[in-house]
C-alpha cells in the first residue's frame, strides 16, 4: 500500500521518474490508472475527477488504486506529465526553426495545443506540483531557445516563466468560457450579444463609444495570437538592447593597436583602430 505516502514529495518524485514499462502489464497498473484518469478529466474536468470514478471505470475497488498511487494529488502530477509528453498539434511543423524567436514560439504553440486538447490542465493550480521528465524536458527546451542570447541567465529563466504564465492564463480563460457555454447552452457571443440593457448605458463613456462606433468589437483580435506576438516583440526589444549595450561595451574597452591605450568611441560610429593620428603614422612607418 502506498496511501500512507500521500504527503511525501520524494515518493511523488519516485513515481514521476519511474522507469516506464515497454508494454502495459495485464490487470491494474499505474499506467492504466493514469490514462483512465486523463480520459475522465478530458470528458468531465479535473474538479469532478475522483479515485472512485477511476476505479469504477477500470472495474476495480477504490482501495486497489492506492496500491499504485498514494492519492489524487500525486495522480494529477502523473497525468500532467503524461499529456506533456504526448505529441501535440504544434509538432506537425517540419520546418527547421531559425533563431531564438522561432524556437520559443514553436514551444509556446506546442504548449497551447496541449492545453486546448486537455483543458483541465488549467485547473491544476498551486506552486508545488512536482515536475516529471516530460515537463522538465519541455522547460529545458524553452530555456535552450534563449541560451546564448544577450540575456543574462536570470533573464532567460524570467522570460520562459513569463511565457509559461501567459499560456496558462489563456488556457484558464478558454476553460472558463467553455464551462459557461456548456452550463448555459449559450455561446459566449450569443450571451454578450443579448446584453442590450447594458449597452444602452455605455454611451456616456467616450472611449468606449468611440471604439464601438469604429467597429473595435466587430472583429476582435485572437487573444492568444495577439498576446504571443506582443510578448515575443517585447523580448526581442530586450535582447536587441542587450546586444547594443554589449557592442558598446566592447567598443569602449577596445585598445589602440599601437600604444595600447583605451579607444574613445568614434563620432562617426565606425570602429577605431588607433587613438590618434600620431599612433596611426607610427604604425604605418613600421609596416613600410
């Protein structure tokens, strides 16, 4: 029985990083429990997931599941890592990404495709969910996309965390929208389109009235596409600024090839080789 280890993070790590069996064993196994739990969460959401429902679908008692996984929290961590290791819609692009932006964008789109396929991922909240090998591999790839740029190591980590939080926020909004539509049987556009009693009160607000008249709400931007582009634009500005600063620092520390004194920046912006005409002439005479 493993149920007594439900509060042991180290045991959770052992489960996540366990050697995977090449073929599922007959009967009840941890892999079967995880796959069944994913199917249930895809159909009903994470909030309705229970060990009892999983056991009923598998045809076993609830207590038999605890011989393989100590509790629901550990099971959710296993589910997350399982779906993060599955191919996503974003993996179909066979072109070779060029540069850090292409690579980071591809990883972001893969994460978004996974969350669209498994909306319950947005319900996994909290800061102490243990990562498994698939989650760590994806995180490492995103960090690798920015490693070698002009960003500092701390900035690389901060950028990847920022992109991840953006994807999670979009996924949560998507989940809440779908949940309301399923609950009410009314689409988001239909529900807001019927709120005329609200719109009749908005003509006193000049910015809203102007944008409404200009058709600002007629063809709204895709929130994920717009947000991802703007996020990458901002990161690109930061990297370019770091590159410029690094070039200026190198130029400032460049030394005269003749006397070794530091070179002042050139007013024209062209790199200097000698600190003065006298040093340049001395160098020319040596070559003659």
